[in-house]
C-alpha cells in the first residue's frame, strides 16, 4: 500500500462521510419514517439503514451492523417490516436526506456547480468499489442514483461510507474486538459519540459497557482511567491502516488530483453542515 492510499483516501473519506452521516442527527428523516408508522429512534434507524438489504431478519442486521446488541435489534427487526416495507423506507429515507441537506446547506449550495462536480467525482470513485464480502455496500450499490446533484452526492457518500465500513468490520474482527469493545475503544479517543449515546442507540447496558471496558483493561488496551494505553492506540492505528488498505480502490481509481479535489469540495460542504449544527456537540466526547 502506498502512502497516498493510506493518508489521502482516509482524508477524503473523512471529508465526504459527514454528507451522509448528517441524516442521523436530523429531525427530517425521523419525521419521514414516523409517517410510515415506524417508532422514532432505534426502529427508524435500524429500518432505514437495513432497508437496502430487503426485509431481512434480526440476525442479518446484527451481523452486518456489528456493534449493536442483538437483543436490541430483535426488539425492532423484523417488527418494522410488519409496519411498512423496505421500498417505502428507502423512499422516505431519500426524502429525509433531501429535506436535511436543503435546510443545512441552503439553496445556493444545492444549485452550485461545485455540488454537481462533487457528485460526479464521488460517483466516479464508487466505480472501483467491490461488492465481495461487503453486504451493506453491495445492497446500497443496487439502488438507483438520484437525479438531483445533492442527492446523487448523498447517495455516493453512502456508498463510500458503507464500502469503508464493511472493510472496517473485517479489520475489527482481525483485531479480535467484539462490537461493544470496538465502541468502547472508539469512545476512549474522545472524538467519538459519547458512551451514553452509544449505549442508547446500540442497545448496550451500563453493566455491559463496564464489562467490556474491564476486558479491554485486561488486554492492556485501556488504563485504569479508561484511557487508551500505548497498546490500545497501536491496535486502533493498525486497524485503521488495514481499513485504508481494504478501502484503497475508490481513491486509486479516482487518482490523487481528483481525490484532492473531492476532498476540497466535500470538506467545504461538510464544514457548512457542522456550522449549521448538523452534529450537536452534546453527542460527542468521552463520557
């Protein structure tokens, strides 16, 4: 793997990903999904993200999402599919993304040449994504590309996010980290969502969180205060480097110049999202 693949690809992912992830903190997608009869919160989230897979069962969702408590998933899946269908959820999901981006980015951004260029570059990057052993990416890759540029960009950001995410789960498995252990280590960096949010959205109890933290201490990955040790930092770094290797193809295909341009454009839009409050600070930090 070249240094370009390791640093530039990850940097581009970090610039593009907020364009997809903004929907998880916005009210509009929840409103659209609630209008279908889904419960707000976990049911709406699980149904929305799983919908590209079809009317799957809880086991499939737990396997592909990795860091969710299976008992938590079972409370909402497949019950969600008795309320509505994956097809209706996908339509509502796109409406929610449309409303969210219109509110946060504003009309000038949505009608700009820059957002059209960013969408074209991001979609070009997805041409090199691989379906093998990447269930969430592969399921989303089967969906049509929206015509409007801001939604095409959101769709491409979703594909790139799930492609990297599927590879990251393979890296976590190689690292010997369970789903909840991966969350605890991520939270220990201080840059991830809070432990309270992780437990609420992923269905883990405080006792389960504490048990996972103790297991990581026993492995020497966390210290007594719950901070990353040198070994913990090294394991996280190794996992991210392996994830970079597994996610190199889209950015190799795009090339250094176009990748830098996509990073610049997406980074600008993501900065606008943050400034508009897309990612409330209360949800982030070690707690």
